[in-house]
C-alpha cells in the first residue's frame, strides 16, 4: 500500500498508482493530493488492520511526513523499529560500528552544542541532526575556531524550518558529530524483497562545487556509475541485512566512497526513494524503470539490456534552488523554458511555487558525455539570468 503526503507528489507517481491500482491509504492529505484521480482507496482503519495482520505487507511513502501515521497505526509491527533504526543516524551508526570500527561519531543534544568542548575533537568533521532531511542544518566544520559560528547558523536554520516539517522529519533534539570522509558522494534507491535480498534500482553521483559545499544542486546517473558501484553496494546491503531482518522495505541511501574505494554510509532513509519524487522519477525518465512498480512487484532492472542504447549518457537531476543573496520578496517569476533550452535534451521540468517550497523546482536531463560542460556550468550558476525580478517603484 502507499501513503501519500505533502510536500509534493509527482504526476508520474500518481499515474503509476492509477495504472497499477496500487492501494492508497485514504488519509485527508492523500485525498487532497490525489483528488480527481482514479485511485484504489483503502480506509485508514482497513489499512491499519492489514498492516497488523500481514507481517509481509509492503508500504511505500513519497514523504517522510507519513512516518507519524505509521508509528501510530503500525505499532507492534516491524515498521516503527526499522524506521527508527534508519532514520536516526546515531542508531544506524551503532548498528554498523563493527563494520567501521575506526569511524568516529558521537551524539550531542541540540541544547549542548553551544557549550560543547571541541578542543579534543578531530577536525574537519560533519555536524547534522541525528534525524534530518534535505541538507537542513548540515555543516562541515574545518577548525575548532569555526564552531561558534557554525552553531549560530544551525540555531537559525532550525528556527527557520521548525514550522515546515514534522518533528519526525527534522528532530532537533540530538545532533550527530562524525568524521568527515574525503571522497565522492553517491545516492541510490533500493529495496529488500520478500526473501531479504536487496535490489538496486538506481545509483547517482552527487557532485559538489567544493569540500565545503553541502548543496543538492546536481546528481547524475550513468552506465559507468552503476557498473562501478553496483556489486560493492550489494555487498554493503547484504551486510546490513545480516544484522537486521529487512523484507519488503524500500530505502534511499547516501554514501561516500573514499580514496581506497571503501564505501562509507552517510544516511539511510526508510520507506521511500529520493525525496520529492526525484530519484525514482529520474530512473523512469532515464532508464524506463518504474521504481514504484518494481518495488511492489519485486522486479529487478536488467542493466545489460538497459545500457545497450544508452552509451556515454549522463542522466541528471538538477535542483533549481534560490541562492541566499536573492530575497523572496524581490522575485516575480522563473523562466523554466529558458533554462530547459540551455540543455541539449531536457527530459522533464518540474515547477514549484517558490513561496511554498523555497526552490524553483527540478530539471531532469540527458547529456552526452562529451557535452558535460552544460552540467558543470549549471553546478556553478546562481540562476540569476533565469529569474525575473519585480520592478522597483522609484517614486515610492
């Protein structure tokens, strides 16, 4: 069954739900988001009964806002425990600490960050909410002298976002301090099937401007990325599965790969693929793989067949985010057509109301390997040339 919730449900996910008639829990949020659609609704009471009676049932959600519903209605089942294990980065680190015995991490209450004695800590390090989402309050701290400023920025970010997401999504009670891993960052969607065997649905390279950068501007997938990491990631997932029984359960995982090729997990997000219907939809636009269908029907991508006609292509997910130097009240509109025209093969343009989501949207593209410059350019672009600003009344 599927739980739909805010902030966003894509047309592709809704079309998939209609096509395959996957049952959707009839919450007030879901009914609003999927109104005027041909939906196979299941009442909340019936959904709760099915979850309690069928320990093998599969649940997918587009949004971690649904976690509170699962915790209320699936108590006593495997779901709340698995959600807590993966959503809480500190608890997940504890689960796998024997796999990474030399990896430094510790938990610090939010209220103690300001007074924390950091003189004995090893820098650089990463500080982030133990439970968090969308790079909110995530900071790389290079030196002990940077700590007071970092804490001040975290305090302001938490204040700004408390009203936007439920406590289950951004829990500001505890923060995780962990060592900074130099290397390339990747994200991937996967699920564990009814037998506890992992299935990888896509792998994306998360490209940054610099080591200080923690933005989500550019992710891309390609034959090279998937072939390079697929088998290693399968071993990593099986190692997790050996420590905890996981069946019929989707995950979105972020990792780093260090200079020796070792995989080190950053975070594991339960019951969903990439947030805001991003990575799963890209998998469809790029490879014709419907991740939602594959999860519910226990299907596996045939990567050899997929890449027969997708040689030397990069499939990108580009976040059209507002830079801090541009004030919301100064912006009138964003030129989606212009930015799409600046790419050789835009696959899909997703538009968001800036005042509601804080970003302009996402761009999904296909780029030939020899034309990668268009991707490198957008990574460094402040997007000003696509923004129409409100006219200033000089007489006021």
